[in-house]
C-alpha cells in the first residue's frame, strides 16, 4: 500500500472529530426538541444517533488515519508502536479543534448561538469512576479486535460499545478528551461545564493508562503491524513526504 502522508491523516482526524462532535451535540439538541420533558427518551435518541454516526465516520476515515478521533486511543496506539509518538502528538490538536468546530457547527445548524459555554456540571466521584471504566472498555474493545484479527468489526463494535456506555455509565461515556473539550462549547443537552472538564479528562487519561496495562496482560504479543491497524486497517504511514 502507498504511504499516507501526515497532512492527509491530520485532515481525516480533524474532519472525523468535527463530525463526531456535530453528531453528539446535534442529536442532543434534536432530542431535547423532539422529546421535551422525557430525559430517558432524549438519552436514547442521543445514544442511538451517536452509535450509528460513529459507525459511519469510522468507515469514512478509517482507511486514511485509523479513525481515532480520540487522543487516548492515539497515545495508547503509540505506546504499542502502531503510531509514532510525534504523530500522536500532532493528532491531538486536530482532534480537539475538530471537536470544537463540530460543536459550533451543531449550534449553528439548530439556530443556537455559535458558541455557548455549557453550564451543565457533571463532576462527581461516580462520574469520574464512570469515565475511567468507559475509557478502559473502549480501549479493550479496540485492541481485542485487532489482536484477534477482527479489525473489520471495529466500526460496528466501537459504535455499539459507546451506545451501550451511554446507559451503563453515569457520565454517559465521553471516554475522549477531545470531545470533552468540544462539548464545553454548547450549552445544550450534551454539554459539559468547563469546571467539570478537568475531572473527566483526568479520568480518561487514567483509564487509558490502566487499559494499556490490561491489554498487555490479556493480549500479549501485540505487534507494531497489528497496532498500526487501530481502529481500522488503514494505509501505512511511514513517510510524511508525498511520493507521487
């Protein structure tokens, strides 16, 4: 396969992250409008849209960048040798800015103020534990599939896991520092107050570190080639120079 140059991977991560945030926040706004006063139904609509939308955007961008859209996934992948550390560091701002842009886009699409800082406080002990659990589960799903040569199932499996985690975690499973930052910019159903974000991000980092150890214990011998196919098999990225 021809190498995928860095700028293409960064563009894919930016666009995928933006679409992810737009799906999460936009479906949350729509759910509030369609099902006023019924929080359970709102959450179901938000979770269903996120799960199916995530499936689609992984299929869209997976062959280019691996469809991480999540700094924790990128840095755990780097720790296993599937991604260069400098590339993981380059992914992070594009993932984060993409999520912020997606939040703004969702606001605009629903005639909200382009930027509205969330006032939805979520920081608590149970929320922190939930984010650790949600992040561990996400990393385990991804690496279990690649280690057992079932990477082709990743789009469906990741979407299904996140959809389920909306309900079995009290935090509604952000499991992603970039989307956590993005959701601060929408004072809507899916938002999070800036004061709550550091707690969520710290929990996600802890979850990523613990997941790395669990993957090493449960699935020993993950090769660099296998790790390079996280989340989905994608074009090898050994060179940052265009070869054509």
